[in-house]
């Protein structure tokens, strides 16, 4: 039976493809029961390596079952067919993922970034408080719903933290995720609490939100680790950023794990305590002379004119090679 028939029997009519990962396809479908569109992640056993099927997929399913939070994607149903396919039916991220969004709209205004980052940080706090580390935090794994609210997804590399017989946390030294978002200790294979390494990735994501740039050049990993460990974070003058925002980035991209913030400290940071002015999203609030634009329709509007459009064009989905850094841009 093909996907259309399998899903049809369950009351879903299959629509367009939303995204493709290494071992899965994500499609949109209409759910007769819920009377709304949903997303279905389809994983085919024949096309996945054994360790993915035996180790990583069960962890993803466990995390999705355990983690319930307004900023974590909701799972409606998970089922497996005898033909070796798993279907994960979840809430639809109507505005796609954060990478696509930033590619279209450019760097976020700080007020808007603060609201989105607050949602993301509280989703991660929920994971960490529930003893899960995500281990693959990146813009492609952060979805936006119809109201541009953050919905964290893709728990394929997540890990439920375990303790030894003395109650001591068992540290992780497995490299997961994308090098561009990975903390120096992960890249060096140093055993650590993976929740602390999630915080580094959170720093990379915040940097991308406010600059539409990657902070480090990952075309040479050894060089990148050198810059990461120097704690040399480029803050391009092309974009004005408040001292508080830069301070938070500095504390998230802290190479010393014992000094890196935990989620509680992140949420209490001065930047997140700053009251927002009335903010509307760049997509829903066109500036004078601009036309508003939905990222899923038509041509993107240009928010920061030529220069940042150049930078934004450097983002490449699922590729770590072609991210250009602000350091290069400043040269
Ligand atoms: N619920 C969803 N709503 C909309 N798009 C989605 C949804 N889930 C995934 N996608 C899209 O599909 C891509 C791949 O999904 P993901 O779960 O990250 O799979 P993988 O584990 O293969 O990376 C995402 O980066 C996103 O663009
Ligand atoms: Mg993914």
C-alpha cells in the first residue's frame, strides 16, 4: 500500500511535501477527524540504517510522547505499517521553519526576536527540566505556526538523560546535529551534559535571528573550534544590537561549559526582561512602501535592501559548508 492509501484509511488526505530530512519525508495532509491540516513525517525502514531505526527513532517517539508544551510541536498520532513505515502525525507549522522564514524576511527586529526567543528558550527549559536534551537545535528544526509562534520539532537526536548507580549524570560524548550549531566540547568529543551543549546551539540560533548570519565559519572545523574557544564573536556594525542582546549572545556562546548559562538563567537574562514595544511580525506588519508577504507565497519582500539580501542568500538548507560568517562579511 502506498502512503496515500495508508493515510487515507486513517482519515488523512495527503497533500504537498513540506520538507525532507536525511531519513524522512514530511508531508501536509488534511485530517477528516480534526477538520484541519496536519503534517505527517514518514520514515521508511528500508531507507534507514539499522542504528537509526533501533536507537534514534524510538528516542524521537519517546520524546514526542513525553514532551508537551505550547512551544513544542504537538503529536496527534504515531503508527507503523507491516511494510516497515512509521507515520508521525503532528501539528502543522503553517509558516514553515525558521531558516526559510529568515531567508525571506531577513534579520529580525530585536523586539520580535525577543518574543520568539522567549518561546524557544521556554520550550528548551521544558525539555531540560524533563531530563531530555534535544541535541539537534537548529533553524530547520524550529517551526512557525499560523500566528508565527515557535514550535520546536525533530527530536530524532534527543536523549533522555540517565544517571549511574551513584546518581551521577552519565555524560554524553556522541557528536549529534550540524557542526555549525555544535558547541566546541561536542566538536572535540569531550564528555559533557548535553543540555549545556543545547545552550550553545541556542546562542547560534539567537545570533541568526538578529543578524541573518552565522557567527562562525564552519568550512574548516579546526579553525572554527579555535575561534569558538577564543570566545571571539563577531558583532557586525551593519546591524545595531542592544548591549543586553550582545551580552546574552556572549553568555550563550561561552566556550567554558561551567560558565555557560542554564535555561533558568537564560530566561532571567536582562534582554528577556526588557519590555517589548508593540511589535508586529515583519510578515504581518508591512512598512510604508513595502508589501506584506507570506513566506509560502510568491516573491520575498526585501527588508534590508542589497547588503543583507546577499548575506541571507548564504544560508543553505541542510548544508554546513556554505554558511558565510559575519567575520568574512566584515573584511
Ligand atoms: N510539523 C511540521 N510542519 C511544517 N513543516 C514541517 C513539520 N515538520 C517538519 N517540517 C519540515 O520538514 C523538515 C524536515 O523535518 P524534520 O522533522 O526536521 O526531519 P529530519 O529528522 O529528517 O530532519 C523540517 O526542517 C521542516 O522544514
Ligand atoms: Mg530536522
